[in-house]
């Protein structure tokens, strides 16, 4: 029988496996719930700034028959804070969020700080990965990056940012290149600390918000630049998550260089399987269903996802902290029992 780490690695590299893995990467795709906080005695917001607590909390999900991976951090504000944004750290059931932007225009990017992986929450994440690496080598450690568009729109007012993509394209590309270089620094540091897989989640970089043309110009090149920069690091997998409807950008998704594509529950898994042909398909259980349905109903939903061709069973977005552990256990058990 394959280990969880080997199973996920084989799926990402296009190899045959005994059954689908069931994961939730972390980052924007948060995997932490209140039930596990209560079991472990480790809670938000303290776990966002303490490496041992961060490691213990994500390990607690796996150890209690939850998702078959470790995944850190638990939000998408680490990079923005490191580059100058002001962040509210949230509560036990609310994730951190940006509350003050450091710049007002794409042309102001030179005022931003470079991410220093040796301080602040960036260092906390790296230290947590190192702790997890020592704990259990059978379980895949998934590191996380905020996508380039999403990070850029966390550093300035989003509506202004989207307008300036069109009105100031030259400055916008310079800003995006700066953002991307910082993400490469943080992503490489996470992989070198011991992470097995890197997930890039770009919920603000959707086909619906950008349109196909702008997605080709401002999302694809920078996502691929990040992925390509890690080609020298052997045996590492990559996942890209894109929110919203994917219908308008199927061609563009096929040009992304990630090993897997993860997507929202609003998009049909069958259609993604039909139109995205060169990577593993991951998803796409509704997080609303995961929080509000019964374990039996979730088993049916999970089986439908798998029957429709999903290679990696996963929530379609970040799960709500009030989601019940028994519901997560139900979808994991479904993956364990599933045979094509």
C-alpha cells in the first residue's frame, strides 16, 4: 500500500495509484477547523505566529483521521504583511485579513518591502515546515503561496488595481514582476525547508474578473514564472487553484505548468476533465456542503466528484472553521474506499 506522500506524488506526476488521495492544502484553502483546535488545545490566532503551534494544529487534522496531508500556513496574508500591509490576525473562527494597504498605485511598488524569510510570519511558516518534516515522513507537507494577482490586490485597493492593469499596463507588469520575484523567494524557502508540494492559490486572478485576454497577459506568465523557477528542485509537486467559473479560460489553463489544477465548486468537474488534459484534476467538494450537510450526503457528493473524473479529492475552497470533523472524516473515508 502506498503512503499518503507517495500516493500524492504519483498522482501529481501522472503515475498510477491504488486510490485517490484526499487533501486540503492550507493557505487560502484552509484546512483547520474548530473541532481540531479543541482536541489539540491549539487555537487561532495564536497558531498563526507560533511555529510549534502551527505544526501541531495541522498535524492534529491528519492524526484525527482528517485530510491526508499537512498544510501551512492557514491564511493568505503572510506575504502581504511581509511586504508592508497591515493585517488583523482574526479570531478562533475568523482568518487573518489585510486591513490597510501599503501603496495606492501600481507605480508605487518600489515603496514595498522585500519578503525577508528570516523574520516575522514567513519565518514561522518555514520553522513549522521543518518541525513537520521531522515528525512524519509518510505524510506530504504542502506549502502555500498567495497567487500573484491576489497578492498584488492585497497590497493596494483591488478595484484600483484592476483598473490600472488596463490603464497603466507597463507599470502593472513591473509591479507584477516585483510581486512574483518575492513569491519565488518565499516559495523556494518553503520547499527547501522540507515541503513536498507547493500550492499557489489565486482567487483574485479568475477568468471572470480578468477575462481571457487579461488572464493570458497578467496571470499565466507570472504563475508559470513561479512554477518554472523551482524546476531545479527535484521530486516536488505543484498545484494551482483558480476560483470562479473556468469555462472562458480552459485554453489558458492548459498552458499552466503546474502538475495539478484545483477549482471552485461552481465549475463542473466533468467539464474540467474534458477540457484540461495535461494535469491532475483536483476538487471540488462545495465547502458550503461540507459545513452544512451530513456525513452520508457528503459521501455521496464525494463519490460523484470521483466518478466525474477527479484525481485528487479536495474541498473546492478554504473550509469554514465551524465545519465538523466527522464531515471531513466522511470524505476522507470515501476516498479510501473508492475504486474505479
